[in-house]
C-alpha cells in the first residue's frame, strides 16, 4: 500500500528535504502552496510531487489538502523571524485540524528556542522549558498545543534539532549569517562566542531521521519526542574552520558577526530585533542529547561534516568546480 504524506512548507529547507527523504522511502508526496503551478516550476528539483492549492493560515484549505494522507508534516515557518506571534500558532492549528480530520500522524521539527538557561548545557527530551524570549514562549505554546492534540487523538512526533544548514535551505543562520549565497566563497562569518559549543543540523540527515522514525510508527507513542544530535562543535567556531576546509580555502578569514550594526538597525527592522532576542544561544554551550534517538534507531543519520558543508556551499552557489575539487583533495577523496 502506498502511503501519502502532506507537507506544509515544502518550499522551505526542512520541508523540501522531507519531500526528498519520504519519497526515497516509497511515500507519495503531496505539498500545499498558494501558487501550486509556480511551485511546481520553481521546485522541479523536488521530483514528482502532487502540488495542491491552499494557504496554511486557512484551516479549510489544509484539511482539504490532507484528505487521505497518512502523515502531515508541519514545516511551515515564518521567514526571517517575522510575525511569529501572528502566524506560527494559527498555522499549527490548521495542521492539527487537518491531521485530526484525516486520521494522520502529525510531524513537527522542533528547536532549542523553548529552553532557557536553566536547562543548559545538555538538553534532554524532558528538560524543563523556561524560555526567556518571546519566540521561546511561542515554541512552548506550540508544543503544549501538540501534546493537547495528542490527547485529542492525533499522534504527534516531534524531533528537536539545532541550527539548520543544507543544500537547499538558505533561510537559516548558515545561509544568511555565515556565508553569502550566490557569491564565491572568500571568508566565513561566525556570530557566536568562539569557544561556546553549538549544535547544527544538516537538513537531509534530519529529514531522513523523520522518515526512519515514521517507518516504525507502530513502535511510537501517541506523543513522541526525540532529540537530533546532528553536528556538534565543542568550540562553536569549529564550524567556520570546517567550512573553509570544505571550500578548499583553509586560510580564508573568519570574521566576527557585526552585532553592533544589528543593534543600530534593530529599532527599524523586525528581523534584527528578533535576532538580538536569540543571541543568548550563541553565548553559551547548548547541546542536544540524542541518546534516546540512537537507542530507538540504532544510529542517527549522519553525513560527514566537511561533505555536508561542501554540499551546502555548492547548493548555495558559493563554490565553483575548482573549489569543489580542492575540497575533495583536502579530504583525500579525489
């Protein structure tokens, strides 16, 4: 029997990778978009997808799109941190209603935003959630609503992960803060305290994790949470060092992020205000404990660091073929 997944947010980083991963696992992929014909043209690299018209803010649209689906993947996320309060919870309510109507499992990629300093440095699935930020409070409210939905009969799977990076995902700190998409790699910027550990999630690995977990849905609880370890850097700046090696330019400069400019512009730019609110996550070590995930799956999907970074840089248009070749030589694979 062919299983069907509806992806909300398939044109985003994690949503697009989820489409690829689930199709590789034999699923029929359906995606909702306000302009499905345009999405089909612009995202043809996602392969055969059944694009349907709809708006994630309109519950009736999402319910109709989910008809007959076995799984609903909620990958919708307001870009650039904008208007989380006004959009994040309403879009989630639409997905909950759709999953309930279809009798489907609801998948949700979580973050570390819902944790405060009292839970650091090692975060387990049941660590206390006492965020100090507005977006953290919204994330707690979203997960609280998901638990309520599971009590109402909707099976829920949450996989929390660190900062994203990936081949097709530029709407994240890596693609907007560390490198410059579409421009040849010359330097890398690091926004955090250099010796503070930081977790990163390579999107194809995270999507594969969701697919493997759902393949064993019969063993999952009604409300299940896992932590994805991804790529952990004991000294946060090590991702910048690995990025230069992956680019074939190990001596490229590592620049400091211009937080002072963000402070100056924050009164006028919503995204900058929200970035400042989350700066605390760059100042202290924050690590996700993935022992539960490994115990369940036997292993966590994991692409070697420099390979993942090289694929990401190439996907973001930061590498030419010469640089790709130099990176392979540096890793001893040419």
